[in-house]
């Protein structure tokens, strides 16, 4: 194969391009939080955090950290002018009530029908933790997933059916991986972009679910 | 004259008995009433059921309470964190019961209790392991899970300012579960950084009206309560 994998930052940069001006957006903890760095300054994108922040901004300068101003990943943040604070009831009204335009979540697995698994590996001795993922999965108008295409050991994460416990059924709309962009449609998983130098057959070979090629001549330009 | 801010922390907490169900505010350590928790530890009550978003961070606050073995069960959404070693050890040793609740369901179940609702139908968790065995309902094209209210004997919360009628304002992301827990407990005890005279809190800005608060305890912030968070 003569392609290169996108870095985590490059996946974030690509996902950021699909977030429109004026969107209310929740970035899941971990990988998706990187997207904030790549939102163009000329767009007003309102970042929501489930612990009660709307329109929060970048991390504070060293020495300016406030233990009472953190995001859902428990990282220090700042507030933009026009930002607001609210309690957990209102915060989840924003999420579950369909007011968040886009959420971007990490994934253990995404299935061909848009089912998402990202809260539990089902291992018997693992401590389960769910946080707000199930609320976002059912509540956000659009659910994006940002993930490496395969696990560290090369197992496919885009699968025909989940083997891990489900977070939300039929919830995922678009998947950004280090190899491609996939739209989840009624017809199946439609690949709209791939990294340069990767063939569709090579992509299919590292994907458990059946993919549909809609890349045409376009390759990801990052 | 009503003065909800007239008792010291020990007298206020001495109402709490073995077996109590206690909501503790905070998201991670932001908004966690660390001094109330310390006083609860000193009280030595046992067999507690705790409701919080997490299951303690580091060795302070809620984690310290768990470490004493006083907690029988915890209801939370996100126990597993990089610094949740106290909970992790208790859980693996089978010394604490965990009820895992998606965060939004935790919030709406607490709200349901505060609002006097019998239950709520929530879409969150439908079709997942966390909805197994629960009643389902298909309403207007969407699937819902029946979830019951979570109420408590006590809520221990942290606010920024309070007055003698129990009105509260919060600070930044420390607000989180405070306002909804205050509504869902029989007795809400708020630790505040400052108590102010009646009238000093602008009625337009009061977040928790005093009707939901039974006690206000002033604890001035020290460097230890604003220590670095996880």
C-alpha cells in the first residue's frame, strides 16, 4: 500500500470542515476534542459541554486555570464572550431534546446500520462508564464518529454487526477515520473520501462491513 | 426569623444517620462540597447510598469517603477515570455496589424526584444493556425506556454565595448537579464560599431559590479546596 494514515490531528481537521457556521456542537471526550483547534475563526461554532457550558473557548494561559471552569473531559477551558453556564438538567435538555446540531463521539465499533459501541468492552472485570454518550447518541441531530479505522492490533472497527455492547442504535451519520470518510445511509456505508494512494479494495480489506464506493476521483486533501 | 445559615457544619450534618441516601453535587471535583464530605467522614455514619456523577477522584472528597468503607452503593454515570483508584479497588474487591446510569438519565431521574413525577420515559439507553428488564414504550415514532425518580434523604452541594433564606448562586461549571439535587432531597445542605445579607443576591440571578435549601454553611475557600483537579 502506498498511502499514509491520517494523524489524529488530520482526522480532527477533516471533521472540523463538516461543522457549519452557527452549529451547536458537543465534542466527546478524547479524540473528538481535538476538533476545536481546527474550527475556523470566521465561523461562530458553539461548543457545548455536558457539565453546563455553552460557547466555551480554548484552554487558559498557564497560571490562569480555574478548577471550577472545566469541560466534560475535566480539562481547563475558558469562556467565549456570549458563553453561558447552566445546570445538568438544562444541559441534557440541550442534548436529549434535539437542540445540539452535531456531536462527535469516539468509537470502539460502528456497525453497518449506524449502531455505535463506545461505552463498554463487555469484559467481565472492566468497570463500566457511560457518561453522556448514550444521551448524545439519541439526542443530537447528527452524530459523527471520529476513530482510527482499525484497532491497535489491526482489527476492523467498522463492522457488519457490533460485538461490543451498544451505546445507541442507528445513530451514527458520518464516520471520519484515518483512512476515509463514510456516510451511513439507508443503502449502507458509503465511502465519500479516501486518503491518497489507497485503493477501495485495500480499504474494504481492513473493514468488516461491506462498503459502497462513492469516492469517484476525489481523494482526501489534508 | 428564619436563618438557615445559623448552624455549624457538625450540627447540620449530625442529622445524617446510618443507611442514609445522599446526593453529592459536583462533576469531578468542580462543585464537589469537599468540606461537607470531610465532616460527613468525621461523623462516622455507615451503609450510605451515594449519588454523584463520578465515583471520586484522587484521595480527597468523595474518594476519601469511599475509602472509609462507609458507602454501600453508588449511583453514578462515570466511575472509571484515570484517578478513580479508590473506587476501582473497592469495586474489584466487591465492596461497593454500582448502579450505572447514563448521565442524562441521572439528571432527569433526579429532576423527576424534585418535580414530584412518578417516572419519566427517556429515549436514552433504549436497546442497550442499561435498559434491560425495564419497561419500554413506543411514543410518536420513537422508543423510550421507563426510568424511576432518584430521590435522597440529603443533598450536599456547593454554591458560591447564599443568604439566610437559602437562596443560592453558583460559580461557573461548579453549578452542574447542585440546582437539581437541591430539589430532590428532603434536606439540602449547601456549602457556600460566602453568605450575604438578604437582598444582596439579585432576584433575577438567583439560581436555586431558598425553598429548596434547608441549611447554608459558609466555608471560605482555602488553597486546599481549590487544589488542582484531575
